[in-house]
C-alpha cells in the first residue's frame, strides 16, 4: 500500500505536535469481552502475541471481574500465565474493585488500569456503587496496587458526555482527576465511553485536565460511536496528546451504553498518524492479520477499515 506523508509541522500548525505516539491496544479486553461467542484462551494469547510482535508497546490483556458478569474474561489468569515476554511491551489488566487488583497482581501483571464513572447511573450499572463510593474505593485500590509495585492508570469514564454531548460537568471530571494526581499514578485516562466527543470538546477538556495533571501523561480512550474518532485523534495530537487506547479492527463497545461502538481501530489510527509523519512503531499489516483472524473466527466483520484492505 502506497502511503503519502504530510508532516503536521509543515501544515501550518503552531501547537506542540508529538514526534511519536504510543498506542495501547485494548481489544483483548474491551473488544473480546463484548463478544458472546467464547474465544478460546489459546486464540486470545495468539492474538496478543501477534499484537506484541506488531510493535504495540502496550496491550490491555484482560479484565479481572466476576465471570458471572463478564464470562468472556473468566480465563484472565490463564491468559496472563501464557503471555510471551517481548522487549518493550507492557501488559495491563482492568480492575473494578480491590479483589480485581489482587487477582491481577497474583497473576503476575505489572500494570493495572482502574476506571471510575462520572455518573451514578453508569457507576451503579458498571460497578454497583455510586461515583463517590467508587472514588473512595479507587483510592484504596491505588494504594494497594502501588504497594504491590504495580503501575496504575486512572480512567475517567464518560468524560465527554453521558446522555448528551458535554453533559458531564467538567468540575466533576476535574474533581475526580484531582483526587489521584498526587498519589503516584502512572497516567490519567479520559474515556469517551459514549462516543459523544467532538474536536471542540477534545480541545477544551484536554487543556483543562492538563492544567492539573502537570507531567502525568494523559491518555485518550475514544469510542467511535458517532464516527468522529479519527478527527478527535487529530485534534488531540494538535494539543500535544501522545497516548491513545485503540482496538484491533475497532472491536468492542460498552454493554451499559446503548449503541456504543468499539474503540478507534488500531490500524486506522496508526495509519492516520503515520501519514502525518508521526511515528507509532506499529506494523499495520501485522495488526490487520490479527484482526482478520479474530473476525474469521467469530464469523463477523468489524467497523475498522484498514484491516479489510491491508495485506
């Protein structure tokens, strides 16, 4: 595939554009857990291995939740036990309670992702507790994870809107982020769980959060429900964001958000960034091969574009 490169620095932008961007593929967690068909453990491990060998420096491999609620993740420990050691690759897991942190640590993971809702309705659906209760619990979870020697990322869900674009009060987002910036977390993530963000909101909210996160890396977790994922990436990099969650083939969604689409596709995001002269280190063809393999196993297609045409 012939690619044209147009460095953003040569396109009239005066903002701080990153030379390189780090992508974290969350497909093996966010994508796989959304599927009803059971994905065998060995296939999960093979896909994760393929992503690691394709140059993904960060991969979210499982969620440590009760299998009654997320049956697809019942083999989380078995998946972690079989992960290949690849230089420069960091594996993480998602936990929604203290038990999940303990399970992830016992399984051998060195990094944990914690996620807090900004609306009680969503928090009760997702974690069976209010936002205030979730924040208090998360503080204990961070302390325990740090005591284990784990890297911790705090994610803020529906940061760009829950029932309508922008209806999540920014003061609430800043209050949650502010509770954790001095605790020693490795990064802060803003999640567009409902896919309601637009470039103007990206610019405004990213700048406001970065005012209080200082040197702590800010990650964007963008769902592509309304088709604005790539333009939101473009706007984010114009504001200096250099870390994004992505998902092979744009797998995923959210069982508690009606109509929610998956994350922005790993292949599509890497392609956009490369054409702008921004390095990702990701081999798009090899990621696409992983996407085709899981799509063929499940007998379905996904919203991602590049995996269908890249060979």
